[in-house]
C-alpha cells in the first residue's frame, strides 16, 4: 500500500476522533449484564444493556422526586421526599429529606 495513502488515512481518522470528542458535552457509559453465549454453537449471543443513573449537582430551585440523586460538596444524596428540598448536608433538618450515600 502507498505510504502517502496510509498517512492520509491515519491523519483523517485522528482528526475525526478529536473532532467528535471535542463536540460531545456528555458521555454515557453502558455496561453489560448476563452475557449469554449461544447454546447451539452458533455465532449469535445475547447481550443485555444496563441502565444509567445520573447524579446532578444540588439546585435549591429544583423540585426533586423520591429517589433522585444529587451531589453536594462532594457527597451523593438520595431524596426521601418530593418537592423543593433543603440543601443536603448543610441546612438544618436535611436528614429528614435526604439519605447520604
């Protein structure tokens, strides 16, 4: 294969990777569970994809639902109640509204 052609392909692929990575604000990781190999020896298997849970920074203007996760001062909390909740780990009485994880 022509060396110029190889260099050109590598340069284009590198450019594409950096371009795509620079315009992506959020990345999401997925993991697999229960990877099942085929019992009959075929080349097809089954892969189930897990779910993704996001943890957002605490916002006093956000109405939370039971089970919502927030991060505040480097600690993750789970909402016990719904509505506008006290700042976890800071405001008096926050333990009745949040569970520290």
